[in-house]
């Protein structure tokens, strides 16, 4: 594979509903859309999941744009690579910046799948033909508003509910949701808002039959999560702390979690995401696919990833219509009444990119050629 041309576009896309977590509030996404071209008329699409600020991760739209235009895209067009599976090696000299790398790497996977006329999920070795879908509900202005959102998503068929918590907005939210929905598969995500000294409070969550507590402690911690997990019966799921398959191995060896959330951007692309899935599968740790409020291209890549065998729990990949008035892919991602997504049968990501819409939403553009 030889990439000859990389096109980057930053598009601005307003969310239908603001999304709030313990690390901040998002109302509009600034998404970098990647298009790669080879010399033979092949193309592939990727999306950068970096936020508009460095609060979830140190990466953000500006840092990703800079590192993609100045370092990563020039490396990608400089020489041929054996296949999409070796693109991460091309970027290895650049430290970190995994979301920027993943945007380009996933575009190369799409290109390879399209040129071989295969759905991306099949090229990756996926076996699931129906993916269980859950929702992540942000912090709401009132508890009543939260209960209303939960009811709405359950009526739509979603298979599990995740609510965001933060100090001062935790136990009473769980108590309220459990009061109305005693049996619903339910979990909480703290986005690193607690410390080990909060263990007594977190232990209170054990009584509510939660599927898991996602990332309670620091974003870069593994060791203290292991101490906390020993004090909890509820499984800990790590998100922010897992940036590679080595992190996953260390977390599992230390007993820091019993579940892992895999995000393509956070681990640097599809090749590394597959390695994380493999480490977890070999150690009996279930995984699920996390979300980063993706537009359609990122959402389509998440669907392909979720077909791997280890993805045995419902993920945060849900319908386009929960986020956007109009997505940038056609058709939009839809969820069946039983809360599932069917991976598409067309080549590559299996969704058509609405090029006119992308162009209309573009705030800046860069082209990098060999
Ligand atoms: O912690 O999983 C998270 C969104 C942005 C950043 C971090 C997270 C999230 C979500 C939303 O929970 C998942 C989604 O609906 O895409
Ligand atoms: Mg999370």
C-alpha cells in the first residue's frame, strides 16, 4: 500500500443535546475528518476523536491537527507500507498522540478493505453479526431529567444504561435510577473524579447491583485501582488508564479491573485495539467499545471493531440520531428495537461519506502529498 495523498478537514458539528461529564461540557464537536488516497483510485476515511479541549486526554483538536499535518501525514506518504496492519509501525517514532495516529491508521484500514472489496469488520477478523448497544447518559440538570432520559433510552430498546457521576452527584443518582428501574443493566462512569480516599463512598455503590464502575480514579493510574478493586465487589472497568495492550496486561496482572473499555483513538488505532482485545480475551476479561461522541466515520469504525469476539458486553456505540440532526454518513447508524446494530455488508466501513455535507461543514483543510 502506498498512500499518495492525505486530506484533512476540520468540521464543526453541533450536538443535538449538550453532553456533560465530570471533566466538562460539550455542545459542538470539532472533528478532524481524514481522507487517504493511494495511486490507484483507492480511498479510505478516518476520524479523529480528540475533544475540543485537553480534559479527557492531553490530546485535543489543535494538537492532533498540528501533529497530523507536520509529522504523521508526511511519514505516511513518504514510503509504501506492507498493509494497514503496519501503519502503526510507520508512526512508532512519534511518541503518544494516539488519537491523531488512529485517525490516519483507521483510514488506511478502510482503504485496504475497500480495495479488497471486503467489509472492514471481516478484514479485521470479526465474527459478531449483531452488536449489543448501550447508551452513555451525561450529567443532567436535575434527577428528574436523568430519569426521563433513562426511560426514553430504554423505550428505544438499548440494552444497558451508563450514567455519569461525580463527587456530590453519585449515590443519590444511582438510588433514584435503581428506584425506578430495579432490574435494568446499569453502570456508572466517574471519568477519574475520585481518589483512593473516597473508597468508603465507592463501596456504597456495591449495594446497587451495578454491572461495573468505570474509571473511578486518576486517568493515568493503575496501581491504586488495584487497591480499590480489592475493596469492591462491583467490577472496575478501566477507560482512560488503558492506552495500549501493555497497559491492559499490567492492569490485568495487578487486578486493577475486571472489564476494559476499548476506544480506537485512546489506544492508537485498529491494530493496537485488536491487541488489547486479544490480551483481554486470553485472560478472560470482557471488553466493550467505548464512544467519544463520534460523527459517522468514527462510529462506523467502532462498529467494525465491536464485531471481534472479545466484545461480549454492550458498548457505548449508539444511533447517529442521538447526537446529530444529520450525520456525515449515509445511511446513518441505526439501532434495532432490541438494541442492536447490524454491521454493514458493503466494502470498507460500509457507509457512504456525504462529501457535500463534509465540505459544507469544513472550517479548515490541509492536503499532504508525497
Ligand atoms: O468516558 O466514555 C467516556 C464521551 C467523551 C469522552 C469520554 C467518554 C464519553 C462518553 C460518551 O461516555 C460515549 C458516547 O456516547 O459516544
Ligand atoms: Mg469513560
